[in-house]
């Protein structure tokens, strides 16, 4: 969908500079999604030229892994922490990633996966090529999606083999029992993995939690897990993509 340079605005790596490789398609429809334009594949993609300029040139889809590397070359000469695979749900482009990631690893690039954490069967074939994983744990009362607990459990078992963290988006309508179930899942599989509670950026009628809700939920999480922080979408606060 697009290639650009920006500052990571979520999770424990907030503030680092990354190359973002945004891929089309998503298997979920979270009510607070801020990139619905990524849901369906279109005939065009765009690449930022030069990196960091917010000026874009179009390219035709589908694009080959080899051609993608050529588009990434101007970015690879700059100081970036890693290449963030984002979406949509990037794992839906598994066949593309199976070819692309070894080409990037040959160039010693670090790969950062941002994922909805619901497709363990698609993570496994590319896991060896990934360095960092940002895994969402979707709460039904927050995302207004079907429960994904079993898939999240399978996914976290794989993701915990890498340097990873779990992100939980919270809204004013989030139910305490959903939070408890998410905490129990993490505690069962990877007690020491960092957990980020992310108050939703209000969109599509979803409201951010109140001050007292965030304090209560943070205390609840800390009573179950050792590494829990509250971090909003910082890139939204500083005007980044």
C-alpha cells in the first residue's frame, strides 16, 4: 500500500525512526481502526520520495519482492531502527513476505512486525525472519470483534520466542472481564512479556477511557503482571502518519 519513513508512535519502542512497509488487506474490522483504506487491495501503491519528505510517487500493484527492495534502497541508506511491517494485517501477504524477508535479512535489516495476533498459522512460516513483534490482543468489548482468545493464545506462544510485547487497546466501553481474560492469557504463556495498555484515540464513536478507568485497569494489570505501561498513540499527538 505504501512505503514511508516515520517515528514509531506505539508501544515500548515509541520514538524510534522506522521504515514503514504498509501492506493491504485485513481479516478483522476493529471499530477503532485508523487505516480502513488498507482493508482491500487496490491497483496502486505509493512510496515516499525522498524518505521523510511526505511527497509520494505511485507504483503499480501487485509488486514483486525484488521490486520492493529496489524501492526500499533509498531508505536503507538512512538511520532507521528497523523495517516495520504493518497494515492492515501484514501476515495475510505471507507468500510475498516469504520471498521478501530473506532479501532484507541479506542486507542485515531488522524486521518489526505489527500484527493483530490472530493468524498463528501465517506467523510460523516467517517467524525466523522477524526480530520484533508488536502483537495486539483484541478485546471483544473494545474492538467489537468476535472473541479471538484461542488464536491469540496460539499466536503468543510463537511470538514470545522473539523480542515482543502485547498491546491492548482500551475504550470507555471495555469490560473488566475482558481485561482479566487477556491478563490471564499473557500470564499463562509469557509472564515477563511487556504489556502496553493503549487508551483508544477517539474515532468512529469509540471514546477514550476515563481517568479513573485507566487508573483502575492499570492497577489491575500490575497485580497480575510485572511489566505493564500505559502509552497512547504518540504519533497522533505529534502529527505523524
